[in-house]
C-alpha cells in the first residue's frame, strides 16, 4: 500500500470542504507559520548551525527574516490579492462583468533543497497557503536537523487536516510523485527537475522549477576595485558558497585579474581573518558527498587564493582559481561552494559572447563604474535575474519575481508572484440573461453586415479579440 494514499485522501477531503478558501483561514495559517518562526527561533538557528555551520547572522537574514517578511506581506495584502481582477472590455461585452478570479489549485506538493532549508521550504509554503491550497511539504533529507524541526514542530502550528510533511530522499519523493497533485513547486538541481517534470507530465500537473546553474559575474576594467572584491567575496562565501544565485565564475581582463586577486585576498582576510577555518562566520559544506565533489574541483586551474580543505570538518577555504580551462569540471558544473574561478575576456562584448554560448543562468552580475557597460551586459544576455554592481540583492526585493529561464528553471515566486503562482487564474464573464435581440447577430444565416458590426464590437482597447 502506498504510504501517501491516505495523506492525499485527507488533504483532498479538506480541500473539497472549502475551508481553505476563506481569507480568515488563510491568514490564520500564515500567522501560525509566523508564530512557528518566532517561538522556535533558537531551535531553528541551532538546527541551521548543525547542518551548515550557519552563523546566526546569516540564519537571521537569509532564512528567518526573509520568510517572516514574506508572511507579513501576504497577511497585509491577501484580501487585495484575492479580489476578482476586473479587465478592460470591448463593445460586445460592455454589459457583462469580466474578471479574473484567483482560485487555489487544490493539493500542492513543495519539494525543497538543503542549502537554505528553511527559506526554500517555507517561502513557497507562504504562497501556497496564501492562495488557499492544501500542502504536502517535502523538505530535503540532507539538512537533517532542519528537516526534523519541520516534521516535528511545524505541523503543530498549522491545520493538520490541510497540511502534511513527507520525509525521505529520492525513493520517497519518487513515491510521492506517483500521486496526482494539482501543482508541484520544485527547488533543486536541473537533473532532479527533469525527473519531477516527467512525473508531473503523467498527470498533466503544472510545475514551477527553481533550478540552478552557473552564474557569470563580469568585472569591468573601470570599477572600484576593493568594493567589487568585497561584494564578490561576500556573495561567493555566504553560506559557504552553497547559494543558487551566488556568482559562479568571474569574467574579466587579465589586467583586472592581476589587481582583483590581491583585493579579494584582502576581503577574505578582513571578513574571516588570517585563518578562515577558525572564523565563526564561515559555513561548512553540508555533507561528505558534496565535500568530496568540491575537493575535486580544487584541482582545476591554478590556486591563486586558498585551496585548503579539511574533510573532518567539511571545510573548504575561500578559494580563487586562475588559468582555468573552459573544459575543466569547475567550468562545466555548478560549483555550489566557496570556490571562484576567473576566466579572461577582453571587455564586455567578449563577456556577453561567452555568456550567450552557455545555458541561460539563474542570475547574472556586472560590475562597472560605467552605466553603459552594465546596460550592455544586461541587454546582450538573458538570465532569471540580473543585478548591476552587487551580488544577489535583486532576490531580496519581494516586488521582483524570482525564478529561472531556460535551463535555470521555469516559473517565478516571491511576494505577490508566489500568490499568483499557486493560484489558477480563472477567466470569468458574467452576462445578463436577456438582450437576445442584440446578441442574435452572431447566429446564422451569416451576413457581411453582421460580420462588420461584430468585428468592430470585439475590438478591445489596445487589442482585438480573434474569437467570437
Ligand atoms: P536536488 O535536486 O538533489 O534535491 C532537491 C530535492 O529533490 C530534495 O528534496 C531531494 O530529496 C529530492 N530528490 C533528490 N533526488 C531525487 C530523485 N532522484 N527523485 C525525486 N526527488 C529527488 O538538489 P539539492 O542538492 O538539494 O540542492 C542543490 C541544487 O538546487 C543546486 O543545483 C542549486 O542551484 C539548486 N537550487 C536552486 C534554487 C533556486 O531557487 N533556483 C535554490 C536553491 C538551490
């Protein structure tokens, strides 16, 4: 017997009862989630420290606060988001009421990764609850301490007839994916994203795929050297580099590289001291498998900074690699650790060319004192998100959508985008029952005159309807 059949039946019954549709119910769930974060802050910070050696500073800003910000935004705006959205009409529909109704999909599945095990599990959950869905949450089995808190403590704060946590790795997720869900929201690797999408296709279930990839970071010759070095180092080393939007490699001229490497060394020493291993602010690699993969990457190119590692602690030093070949693994796979290779290009046009020859990344960065250079990189490329002259700050703004494009994913969330992602946008037209004389001109026998009148009547401001 499949272990999830009963869980799904329970959630479907709860959804059918209609109680998740009321704004009061949704707000109560969101407030429950907020209380969970408040009441268990210390427990969560300890779990994050255990899993990733995450400092309380990084836990606070990148896991807890960001989730609370999303909850507050949803609670404050929920009633406005839920309102039917009136749309412009044409002459033919002047007497009708035309609107988009946001409906919950039903029972949704959220599958999360381990690198921000709270944020990437709970921020999608905010959207799913706000939109009035029942939810099965599948946290990562690799961030074991956070997974335990989510499984044991979180359900106490939510309506258990509408919410369930599924525990386990690929095998369990495979079983889950055999079930029919109404929406699947997946965050993780492109490899598993394909597995999820294939499984979803069997049930025609819509998906959001938040995936990874290699994020380029162009550094122009004309830039404030130390500022750029500080920013790049911080964003690469935040969470020990295990961040999907971290700059994955630098593109700059050979001359800039010669100046940037010492500046990055100064930034590393300033942030983490002479011995980064003893810094309380530098995270550790999540597990042995991931550590061994990263250790292998240290052999690529030539080590310009760092290069040390310690298996007993799963420590990788902040590392910069130069003289790297494009064909080496460090330039072929997503790094997901505190290692930063530098590739040489002659100026922004060559950088754009380099980027365009590869898959569209999740994030793209360009540093220059010259606004035109930043704009040229923006205009010449495509990516999920873009930030000029800083690291992943674009994803901290809930009014901007967050998501990938092409190989880095599909769909978007954060703020209202999350609510919209987890809502079906139902096209509604309510017509008064009478006035048959007016509407009768659509019926046969067709005449040229009626066709002309209908064509005019169906013009909508700025767009024309093509269907009768
Ligand atoms: P992953 O794809 O290995 O795992 C993600 C989830 O899928 C986990 O819950 C895991 O249990 C499940 N899973 C693993 N193998 C599976 C299988 N064979 N069948 C079904 N389910 C399976 O990813 P990860 O290692 O946890 O996270 C790292 C990846 O996630 C990186 O590629 C990173 O870029 C990406 N990521 C993307 C974002 C984003 O917002 N776009 C955020 C964080 C991480």
